[in-house]
C-alpha cells in the first residue's frame, strides 16, 4: 500500500541524479519517476510510508539544499492521483473536460488531489514538467458541474500557493479532440 508521495525538484540535472540515488539509499522509498524537466531541472517522485518519504526528503534537503527548488511531502493522497502518476489511467468517461495548469510538478499533484477529492471526476491525464517549461497539467472529466467544482478546487489550491498558471472548462469537447488527449 502506498502511503505518501514525495516530490523533489532540483536546479541541476547531474546533482538531481545524485540526489535521487541518495534518496533511494537513505530509506525504504520506492521510485515513481526521476527525469530531467524543463528548463534544466531534475524532478524526483518517490513513494513509501510517510516516515520513509520524510527521511528521504530531509536527507536530500540537508545534503543538496542549495540545489532544491521545491520539496514536498504529500500524505493520504487520493489513490487515483497515485495511479495517474504511475501511468495507469483507465479509459475515462468522456464528459466535460477541465484542465488545470501550474508552475511546478509538485503543485499540480496537490491541485489534482484537491480536485478529485472535491467532486466526482476522473483523471484523463496528469503530466509533470517534461516538455512544458517545468509546468504541470491535469485533465479531468465528468459531469459539467463536477468538473467545474473540481477545477475550482484545484485552481484555488494553486492560487493560494502562487503557482497557478491557467485553467479551462469545456462542457462538450469535440470527439476528435478526445482522440488526441
């Protein structure tokens, strides 16, 4: 069972790779992903118990603090967000479409978590940093009212953190658009 997710964003790719190795060796965490992201950042996502993830994050902050851009621990994250992070996104109902964009990978995970906990929506896609200038984006679907509520909840989180980039809600996207999402 997955208990927590930790996200570390560093401003150096070589240091990021080293920090990832150190995080994995410092406690019993499991790697979700580690990759360069735009522009020249390195992003690490780990999971495990809250104490294991906290130990790994503390270790990275202590050893590589001057390179850390963002470092966050998320406990009790909704299982659908964790599944989306791991790339397992089932065929979602094609209803209304809501999109939230933030300025960091960590903030989109939290915005997605706030969104799915606030209304009956499904995650269509959850992307972190790669090819997006370091931004994050989540796409949600469901009934128009639920999608609107979810986008507002996720956006409100990002606004409060100063990391909100944009949002959109489409009541009935064209069928051809769905093929490209």
